[in-house]
């Protein structure tokens, strides 16, 4: 599986709450407002952890305007035993709860490292599925895999020179453009 790496905040939804980077305490950051409003309450099971990219707070890339409910895109589902669910299960879980998923760029098998390199190069040159530049791509096994094997089963690649500022985005944070909202 190869999916688009969106330029947002890595976010966890668990037991009706939203977590950012740290899972020690739920986040109360204002840039988590849309994921709280539209999706956190849908993930209530105590043995499910849904990970996604929250693009409500603009980081380095500003995408085309999106609906409020599409500022969060799921990319992984962790189960009670610590394993990461098959990507088909992520798709099904998200579909049942009307939660957007990161854009899928490729499903199948690569025949060589050269084929992977060529695909990645092209993928970095293409625009984002959400409009604007593409941050990068994530390649992962389509099947379920143990959490302890994460580093062997997932690979992230971002465009050269992705971060283009010296200042962290939270210092002057602003919301993304929302469809139907005046700029």
C-alpha cells in the first residue's frame, strides 16, 4: 500500500478523545477543534486506536478548501494486542463511521527496489490529492502486522526541503480553508 502523506498533525482518536503526539493526556489544542467536533466521538471502543493526519491547522502546505469533516484523514488502526490492522480493515472501520481516509496512491506489489524508487520519485513530483503540493508518501504492508515490527513494515518519504520555515507552525497557527467559509 502506498498512501499520500498529508502535511498535518499526527493525531490519535481513542475512547472518544483526541490525542496529539503524546498519548499521556487528551489534547485541548484549538487546532484539534474539527476532529473533536466531527470524529473523536465516533471512536469509543476501549480497544481501538485510530491514527490519522489532522490538517485543520496549516503546517507547511495549504491545501485547497476542504469541508469541516474532511480536516482529519485516518491512516492506521491499532488493535488491543498492539498490532496494526490490515489497511482493508482501516478502510472498513472508517467507512462505517464516515471518517475520511488518506488518499491511496498504489495497491499491489513492486518487483524491485528500482521500481519503488521510480514510483516514489514520480509521487513526490505529483500534486496533492487535496490540491496544492504533496508532502510525501507512506508505504506500508497491506496486511496486519505486529506493533513491534512497525519499523520493518512502514516507510515514510517526504519531499526534499519539505520544512521551509525556521519557526514551528504552532507559533502563528491558522486554520485551513474550509469550503463555504469566507477567506
